[in-house]
C-alpha cells in the first residue's frame, strides 16, 4: 500500500500542529503507523491522498449516518451557502431544524443549538446548576462528554467524595465538583446520591456508553438511575451526542423509554457540519438567556449551512426509513460474522447495538463494565487495525472506539468487510 503522500503531509503537519492533528485520537498513537490524510469520501468509501480506497466504519466518529457526501445533504449545504454563510441573526432554517428535533425527542420541548457536543454538554451542566442551585455533577467512569473541564475528571481514590483532574490544566476546584462512579453499578450511584443528595445538580450519562467500547446498559439500569435522580432532585442529563438519531429517531430515551431532564445532541444532527444542541422541558429551558439567568451564546450558533445539513439528514433518514434499513444491514452483518465470532470465541468478541458495532479482544462473551473493556488486549487491536487497513477497511484508530454502519454501506461492503475480518483476525492472532 502506497501512502507516501500521507507520510509527507503528516511530516509537514507535525511541524505545524501538536501531534500533526486537530483532535488527539486521529494521530494513530494507540495503533501506531501514519494517520491517513483523507482527500475525499463518497457513500461508504473514503479515499486517501494517495488514492487508496477504504470502506469506512469511522464515519467521522458518528455524524455520517447516511455515509459520505450524500447528494441531498451536499445540495442543501450548497443551496444554503449561496444565500450567505452566516448572518448572526435568526434564520428560517433554525426554526425548521428545531421543529424536527423537538418532534423526535420525547424529553425535548425547547432546544438551543451550539457548535459542538462539548459545548452542548458544558451548557447543559451550567443549566442544571442554574436550575437546581446546586454545584456537584455525577458522571460515570468511561463515559465521554467532550472536553469541558468538569468532564475531564477521573474517579478519586477509595471513598473520595470528588474526582481528580484527568488532564493537565484542569483545576482541583473543577474536579472537586465532579463525582465519578462506575457505569451499570446502581449501588455505587445510590451510595453517592444518598450521601450528597442536597448538593448534586445533575447526573450525566451516555445512556449507552459508546466511547469506551460499547457498554450496553443492564436491564432496568437507566430506569433505576432516573428514580435515584427523582428522589434527590438532581437533573438527569442524557448525553445523546452519539445515540440521538442513531439508536432511534428519538435516541436512547425513545429506545429504552426513559426520559432525561436535559438532552445533549451533536454529531448526526449536524449532518457532518459542526453542530451541537441541548434541550429540555419548557420549564427548564426558561432558565436559558435571554429568557432566564443562565448565560450561553455563540457567534456561529444556528449557522445556516449547519442547520441545512441537519435538516437534510433528518428528512433523508425519514425518507429512507433509515433505522429499519440499518437494523437490516446490522442483521446481515451479524450473519456474516457469526461463523468468525464462533471461531474466535474466547479470544475476540463482536457486539452490535443497532448500527453501532464493537470488536473487543477479550475472553469474555459479554461486556457490562468499563473495567472489562479496560482489560481488553489493545495491542492485539492495534495489529488487527493495521491488517484491516491493509485490506481496505478503515476503522477508528483505537480499540476503545466503536464502528458505525451507515445507510450507504452495501451488502457487498459488508461481505468484503467480513472477509477482511476473517483474514485480519487470523493475522492478528498469528505469530
Ligand atoms: C463526541 C461526543 C461528545 C463531544 O462532541 P464534540 O462535537 O466532539 O465536542 C460529547 N459526548 C459524547 C457522548 C460524544 O460521543
């Protein structure tokens, strides 16, 4: 495989940008090798600067439910651009997308658009604090919520009542107000909520964690978290930046029938442009400026191009009946990989929830906790990743990342992927 141009660009990039990238995991640090510079994408494929083609399962880390450069999405962006790229005034497309989002998410009566998932989470936490008048936030080990200071916090030791900074530059003060508990362990959350219930503003979670492998919630777990929040007066925030518009039209809250107080969104709602959003009941959203005292603003928020891409994506999802289509593709994928999964049982595990897939290098046959993901063989994943890449399959460059099926993946793509998996697993386990 010739990747000379990627190598040359990476050398230039490394002199210009930290790690040569604008987001750390892109740098291939955990799998080794040179990150590929992607020149273009269409449908299920991406093409690097040297012209190599790959079937893509990273899909820009989730936003591209329809695949790359979908005709309708591209046309909507181009049409919007011709009318002007930004005004800093209200625009018609903000109203249209807000109507589409509110119609889909059961727990969202009003919504505010921002520019990233990080911003959505940051604003949702400020809103929860402003609404409750409390300071502390509970998060779960292994759940990713973007890079706001209060979310870059790791579990404290033992029975510590607060977390510790998980990044240089995060203050002890920020970490002090975040409590970290294990996911899928309702007793651990109950203990914290009983101890600190007067001071907890919010419990924030990915209802289905997708940033530390895929960790399906135990039966009844989300409902139990909801009940603990109700009892303590803390708001429940579902960070649906991945799961929203991915697991169902109304995200995990629809799929599992549990209503959060605040929902954060991103990725798919921007159709591949930079968008985030947060929404809640009318009562809670009344606290947001200019209606209320919780300040939050954005020069480019509600950007017409981004709104156009999101609107076109949601309309096409409906037109394609995308969730049924993705489930069908998922089942086909399951059938193709079932014999491979059998052969590697005890060494590798392949899980799928809707259009989210994850391969773990573990002896386990199920995954329920972050510790189980942490114990997976990431060196083996690195070998597997390189073997898949050589066979024209682009996976996100870390064993902690999931893969995404898009409506653009064809039956042939899935068959080619399964064949590549068989060979790559054999190579990864070879001597
Ligand atoms: C990607 C992600 C974020 C952060 O979104 P950005 O747009 O990268 O800032 C937050 N929460 C979850 C669950 C995510 O997957």
